[in-house]
C-alpha cells in the first residue's frame, strides 16, 4: 500500500478542511481526487506530502507516519504543487541539480539524472535558460521533471495542467502515461474531468471535506449516471412539460435554470420520442465523469 | 512544537551561496556603498571639525564601528527582505520543505547565510579601512569571528521579525524603531562615556554596543575593558533569538 488514510481530519481555527476521509492508494496505481474548490483535495494531498500536519485520524505514506518520519517519507516522494515554485535565482539545469542536492543525491548522479529528465520533458535545449523566460507549459514540465529528480516511489501532482494550452496538456499527459507504464504510483488532483478520466485508475470525488464516492471512472459513470445523457435546453419547453413527456421512460431527471439532464441506459428511444414531440434543442451523448461530478457535488457555484 | 535542526541546513546555505555568486557585483555595491559613504562623510567631513576622541582622530574612532554596523545591515537585509521574498513571493521555502529538508533547516540555513553575508560585508569593509591605514593591530585578524557573531545575532533577530511580518512595510517599522536607534546609540558615532547615565545603561544592554567595543579594541590593539561581558552579550541573546525565530517560523509555515 502506498497511502492508507483512516478517518483523516484536518481542522483549522474556524473551519474543517478535511472531515474524516478514508482511502487507500495501491502500488502502481494512479489515484485521482476531484471536487469543487474548497473540497479538501489539496489539504489531503498536503497531509500526504508532510506539508500540513493532520489534526486526527491515521495516515501511512509508503508505510510510514508523516508526522513521525517526515524526512524519510519525503525522501521517496515527488511533489508537484499547484503553484509553480521554481527557483528563479537559478537556471533550468541548476534548478534540477540544486533540488537533487536537497535529496542528498551525489553531484555526478544529479547531473546525469537532470539531463535525462530534461530530455524526458523536452526541455533539453533550454537547460541554460532563466526561469522567467520559460512559457507556463515549460515551467510546468520543469516542475514535473523536478518532482522526479529523486526517482520517487510516489508522485503527487496537484493540478498538473492547470492553465495550459491543449498542446502543452497533451504533452504532459503523454509523459504521465509513460511514468504509469514505468509503474510509478501517482496521486493527482484536477478540475479537468477529461484529465481525470484519461489518467486515473481510480477516482475519489470530494466535497465539503468528505469523500462522496471512490471507484474506477467507468464504474462511477455507470453507477451514478448510466450510459447516456439527453440534454434539453429549456427554450421552448418547461420542466413540467418535459417530465410529462418523458414519463414513459426509465430516466432520472436533473434540472438547472437553463437545461434538463435526463440520465438513461439507452437514450435513443427517448430522443426519438422527444423529437417527435417537436423538441428542437436536444442532445444525446455518452455520460461522462463531469456528469458524475456535477450530480454529486451540485451545480451551484462554490465560492 | 518540536524544533530539530539537522545537518541539512547546509543545503539551504549552499543554495543561497550559489544564488549569491550570480549577483555578486550587485551584492557588493549594495553592501559596501552605505558604510563607505558614512565613513567618508562622517569621518573626513565631520571629522575635520572635531578634535581627538578618546585619544584618536574621529575617523579612527568611527572605522571599527562601521565594520560592525555594515555586518548588522547586511544580516538584517538578508533575513528580512530576502527571506520574506523567498518565503511569501517566490515560494522557495515551500519548494524546499517538500524534500527531506525541513522548515527548521531552511530557517537555520537562511540565518547562517545571513551571518555569512554579514561576515563578507564586514571583511570587505575591514579591507577598505585597512587601505585607509586605520588598522593598527594583528588582533584585528579576529574581526571575522566577531562580525560573524554580530551577523548571526542580527540575522536571528531579523528572522524573528520576518516570522511575524504580514508584508514588506512591516520591515520599515523594524528598521526605523530598532535598527536605526541601535546604529546611533551603540557607541559607533560617539563615545557613550559622555552620555546620560540612563542612555549608557540602556546601551550597555545592546549586543551591538559590545560588538563595537570589541571591534575597537581589536582594530587598535588595545586591551578590551570587559571582554567576557562583551562576548556573553553577543552569544547568549543570539542563541535565544535563533531558536525563537526558528520556532516562530515553523509555526507560521506549518499549520
């Protein structure tokens, strides 16, 4: 077991950030946390990487307790936090070798390893460049390279591709897939459902400091939503009328101010039925993780 | 909360050293500009109007104190503005403490680095003063040790302030209300023997006063009047301030 948490709690003075979560991360697994802002994902991650001490509960990271042996735990972790915190006084290459020094990695090994990692994240031609001359995609890749400098047993990524363009995101996904193939265990948080579905073997959906469900992305979609979704724009109809029109079908209906979502196993008959009834603004599509997310954590804006 | 500083503070010291080498010339001007100006303006300018003080010319009186004050300012600058920048704005601390280097090591590394820069600054000032022919004794070879202690003291004090500081403006209060008064009333610019009794008593509690006394003795080759008191006043508060600042900083960073 890479991480094992039981009834894990983090309280701050006036709020409970993590309210009794329980989860296990297996070896060679990519485990994802998704949830709205303030759900407690980042705090949970920070407890794992020894940045934040827990208030109560049990936590084992790589078989050790982070509150007793932080140095030993951290020695085998790779951490890529939400905000880039590269050392702006040092160039790209020195960022890696200096970081290696924090892990007590001998100089010669550090230099070889830094070169390999720069090649891995496609930054080898930038090795002498200053940090503030890198694009945000490059900085993120360098952050990932830095997180790998100690050949970690567990890589922790807090929103690895936030704010990046599609090319940069896909490049990072490629690299992370390659790491998965090399059997590196990973924990990821993300706001992008496609990213979670793409990378994670299992996902925990968090809200208000609690884990709502844990499972494989496909299972979660099937269990929580079904196979398909019909979206109806509420332009030329009302919720009441729609409920009546769909009453003959086995569906679950969810409404927002502008749209209705109808979850079903096979939505084709429903779609045809609604089309016959004269509905114009309807769309049938496969259910996604985003549906699960919004169903479980609500559609209201979290501030 | 448990405080344990490990050998890994050297990693942080080394990081600061590498970063320092990149900005070596900027650092040099920043550290030496002010003290040299004081020495010239006060020593030659004002000194021309003054007779002898404690049996020596005014610039000769001033020079040993300026060595010490340059060390003080270097340490204070390093562990207020620089450390705050690394902690809050650049998130350098955040990056380092997810490695086996703990927050205590980071703070200790920054403090010892502050002391190191103070020492370098003091040594450079000493060389300038020697070039003016104002150094008269081999005892002055102990100056680097003395100014390292001064640097360690003020780096620890500055770090403690940094642990409380909500923003950069906060440091102005510290500089105006603590450092500047120390600078003027620690016997650098005038001998305290002529001052009112209460000021002399107060000044006697400042570690800086004791550093200035020692510096003057070492530069002149004179026997210090109270060397043990001087050294104790430099070392004991420093140890307290060091642990206090590491503890406060840990409290701030680890929540």
